[in-house]
C-alpha cells in the first residue's frame, strides 16, 4: 500500500504493479490538477521513462525542452549548464505540467491487474500490530476505511500524514526564502530560454511555457504577508524592472488571488523506516527548489525501492526492516549531497542577494567553460547523484 499519488508514490506503484505485485495507491485529492507544482523532468527521469517504455508517450504530452540553464544578472548572461553535452539520449530538461506526468504514470500502472488507485482518500492514521505498521486508516467520500498491507509506503509529501502518524520527525536544515508562483502571458518576441534573473534584493525564475511565463519570485522567508500588505504594486515593480520585456504585462497583476505561495523547506529524516513502513520522496526529504530536482529525487527513490522490494513482495511473507534500511542506505548519499549543494546556493547566493547588502551581484562568467567544473555541473543538474535504473521485471499487462 502506498500513500500519496505524487511522483514518488505513482512511479513506485507503477513499478510494483508492472512486476506483478498487488498494490493500492491512495491519493487524498480528487485529481492531480494542482497548479504551480514542480514541473521539471530531468534527463535521469526521462531515462527511467525510456526504460519503462513510456518515453514516446511522455513526449506526446505538451512540453517544453530546455537544453541550457543560465543566470541573468544586471549586466551579464552567465551560462550555468549546457545539457546538450550530456552523455546519453536525453540532453535536456522537459517542462511538463505535473498533473500530465502523474496521469501518464497512473494510466500506465492501470494496465496491470494488480494496481488499484483510490482518490479522495485522506490518511488519518496507521494500523499497528505488535510494534509493526500493518496498513493505514483513511477517510473517503463514503466514510472511514482501514487498509491492511504487508508493507506501507509513505510518499505523501513534505507534510506527510503517514510520517506524522508513525512519529517520525525530520531534521530541519533551514531555508532563507519562500517562493511566489504566478503566470503572465508570453509573446513570440520574448526570450526563448528558461532562466534565473538575479539582482540586488531580488531573484526570479522565468520558465517558458510557450503561451505563458511561469514565474517564481523568491522572497525572504515568511515575507509574504508583508509583501501582500504593500499591495500588488510591490510585485509588479520587480517584475517590470527585472524583466523589461514583461513591463506592460506586469500591469495584469491586479492582486494576489492568482499567486501561489510555496513555503520552502529543506529537511531529511534520520530514519526512513519502521517495521512495516518505508518513507520516500518529499516525505523522507523535503528538497529546496534550487536546481529544480525534487521530482527527480523522488522518482529515483521509487526506482531504488522497487528494485529492492519487488521480489520479496512477490514472494510474500514478512518484509524485514533490514531490507527497508537498504533502501535508505542506497538513497541517503545522493539526497545528502544534493541538499548540501542546495544549502551552499542558499547561503552563498540566495541569502545575501535577498538581504540586499552584498552590493551588485557578481558571478564568474566562465563557470560553464571550466574544464573540470563544467562537466560536473551539467551532470549534477541533468543526471543528479547516483541515477537509478529499472531492474524490475515486467509481468503481463491487461489485454
């Protein structure tokens, strides 16, 4: 049983059902249609989709490919990573609405007879027997339910209900910022690439979504109420100043009704498991939006968990906690290294820029051309640390 229909839970459910395991996926919402979620699908995840035979189907979804990542300061454009030089078939980041990605994955899982998806299922507690977790209790439109399972997987996000019910508390590493997500129309004469705009006191990510810009305005931690109190002009002004091509369209920001606030968290559980319970994805480690790798870490967790657990689950019987610990040992190093890099960016770039006391922003212009640094940066952004590969077999799908 898997709680949480985000990237980690959906991909794990697909992998287990594909291997012949009976799996139920619980999702607390009625659908996956929630805007301003993480939308970046990196080459490591594209490779996983390829290994699952879903790459062609994925690329039929509306998407935008980005081959280069750059930072724009007040006086320069600084290339950060040229993904076109990565090894392998996928040398770009694909921007796809997360609901499209999740619909694709769960539809693929539904081709296998062992898969069941339950929407509108809000977990209210865990079922315990003899010191082990034996399933969950959840609330649906038709009342309260209890679902028992040989293994319960918590993949229900950074505010995980299952994690809380199991008494697991992550260690907080802190974040100096929150993010305001909103959108503005895009014109054909606008810039083509997605980029990070940096100026003293301000940061903004501009994501080209073909017909509109998805904008992420970075603000000091807990600063939304203060900004909101100053009125919509406090958001229009930095948009118009930092992105002059959007100057006229910034006037479309009339209030904060269409602004979504992401409270940034960076944390990690010391222990991702209890007897009968495994925690993965954001429930195990909330990632900063730095590098945009949250979806991809979650997917890699799911692949590693399936590789280790599919066989024992098919065999039946007790799943030893030592096996769950192997999943954590496999995935902790890449998670910790990525979070360390995110903390470095937060502390060395984001914090001083937002404080506005570091003077004009100066970044090394030749970073992407350094012979050692450049390959490391593009591999880190594109492939991450220890990318996983599908090792599970494929059982017979529904005809």
